[in-house]
C-alpha cells in the first residue's frame, strides 16, 4: 500500500468520480479521518488542521473498500447534483421555514433523486446551485475494522512526518 499526500489522493478520487459519478460513499469523523468508497476503489484519508484556512494530509488506497462500502448502507450515493434556479429557490425557502418538516423531507428526496454528475458538467447556464453529499458522520473511523485501525497508525506516522517536514519550527514546539 502506497501512502500519498492528500493532494495526490484527492486527484485520484476526483478522476475516479468524474469517470463514474454514481455509487460513491463518503464517511468522516471529527478526528480528521475520512473514508471515500467509489464503485471501483476505496480510499482512506487522514488530515490535520494547521490553522482555520489550511490542512495537510495523507491518503492511501484501501483494499477492503467494497466491504466497507456495504457497511455504510444503501443510502443515496454521494456526489454533486446541479439543481436549477427554481428548485434552488424552493430549497432555500423550505429550509428557512421551521414548520414544513414533511415538505423538507420531500424536497430532500427530490434532490437526492437527481443523479450525481461529473464536476466538469456543473457550471451550466441552467444551474442555480450545486448540492454536494450526502456525507456520513461517524464517531471514530479508526475503529471500523482491524485493518482500518492498523492503517490509521501508518497514516498517523506519515502525517506526523509530513507535518515535521513542512512546519519544522511549529513541530519542534510539540516535542
């Protein structure tokens, strides 16, 4: 397994997404861990916040992606969905209305029924907005499986090396 920078890993993920934008699943926890499972490949990402405007990270392709994808359920696939101006206005109106729960659920169902599209087809004249997601929030992705726990240790070590290489003065403050 090859560990790459987050930039390289995200480039691979977006290339795969743009080839086949359906059937993606994304889960993340609040510890900087993410799982990205596509129809062909799975990835594990680990990030560290440097400041409110900057993160660094590493990622690796995983071989248990199909199994993890099944464990993430059969909910609506993650992706980018363009919606027209009328639907955008409807979504914004409904989301600001605190009384319309049934209507909100119906609008969410309608939006999720739209197939995800490649990123290059998002900027058309008829696009009022782009909806991303849905994303799964998980309490701790390190504990999803024994393999993921072992991979987490490797990614953590590599992330710390990257942090020390890019920010040696800041890293020395924590030693």
